[in-house]
């Protein structure tokens, strides 16, 4: 089971904070550092000192880390034109020496679009499908050849399809709870299917849909990596769990029910239940980015039992 650290910087974190967490992620032996792609805080968080851009952040981290994978859960398709996104991600992959992964979603948070003047189209899913075709098509076009695309929402004519990433194929992550279109899209384009904030039962059901969609597409269902994203809150005892839950404005019992919370033994046991559904990777949503002792505890007492 791979454990990856997943952050939500829009809630309030500058680049230096993210760099500190990314370096701790690397030093403590976690597999990857991922971040969300949002420009506005959610809930009661003030979001200070303000948003950081996902791909600018990852470009910086690409030069200041050496081993960990880096990526997004999920890049909002509404934020970037697909040709521009393909250039950005390929460049950051070069900067990292081939450690980048792209999670790409349709975009959903209308309020942040209004706040920063970003168009929020009604037909987001159809746009996402074209974006995936374009981004992967640009990367896979042989050097020296041209790439063209004629879609409803995007048109590219005789693109040189440059630059190329270091990796022969940048892993593409698609995720979500949709019962029909999301599994179909994952079967067509994804290297990994991620299900965020779902119960074990819902995970088993959605993974089954994706596997069936892969088979219908003529693809081996085991070609995909299946993963979860879950909020994490681990403590040596109940008091420490309660303290960490309070620090992120949550209740310990609620986190135990809806995330990975409790003692290291409790969390290891629950991860095992997700593993039984076919999940081989968990993105640990860390909401208190100043609590590096939390990461150390997870590394020494949880990750050590899963390797």
C-alpha cells in the first residue's frame, strides 16, 4: 500500500509551508506529495495568506525535491486551456526528472470562478473529455509530427506537440463518484482511478463500475491503479486524536467514521479494509500543515506496518 500526502493549500498555506511539508514527505519515506487545485478557501478557513497556483507550486517543488512523485488531485479543467496545460505539465515533468502525475477533473467550485473571473461553463464534462484527448494526444505525438484536433469546444491545428515530458507516459488520474460517464472516461484515459472521501462499501461499488467499464473498452481492468483519498487524523492516544481533530475543526468520532482516524492500529486496520476492495494507494488528506509530528507518527507507526 502506497501512502501519499495530499494537501489543501487554499485553506491557508504559502509556498514555504508547502515546501516544508514536501521535504518532510520525502524525508519520512512517503511515496508522493500531491496538492489540490483551488483558488478560494472553503468552510470557515480564512485562506490567509491567499491561494497558491498548483502548477507553479509543483514547478518549485520539482527543483527542491529528489525522490517523491508530485501531482494534483485534481487540476481543474476550467482553469487552463488543454494545450497550455500540456506544455505546463510536460515542462514541470522535465524540471522534476520525470516524477509528475496529472490528476485532471472537470472543475466544480463555482464561487472561486466568480471570485477570480474564470469562466464556469455548463458543459464541463464534455470539455473534460476533449481536454483529456488533447493533453494525452499532444504528449503521445511523435517528435517531428503534427497534432490536430477538431472538437466541439477546442480546436488545434498543426501543433508541433512540444515540449515532450521526460516520462514516456505521464500517469493520468481520473476520479469521482459518477456511476456512468466517470468510469467510462477512466477506462479510456486513466492510468489511475481515484475515489475521494468514500466509504469502504462505496469504494467497492465504484471500483467495480470502473473495472466493468475497462472490460467493455477492451482493456484489462488490472491495468489501472485504484486509489482512495481520505482525511487523516492519527494520535498515540484518544487525547491526541481529539486534539488533532479539534485543530482542523472536526470531531474525532466523525473522522473515525468518514476518514482514517484514531490510533495507528485503528488506521492500519481501516486501510486494510480499503485494500480488500482493490485499493493499492491512499492519499492522506493532511489539513494541519504545521503539525509535522503528525507526519512523523504516520510514517513510523502506520506506514511501517504497511510496507
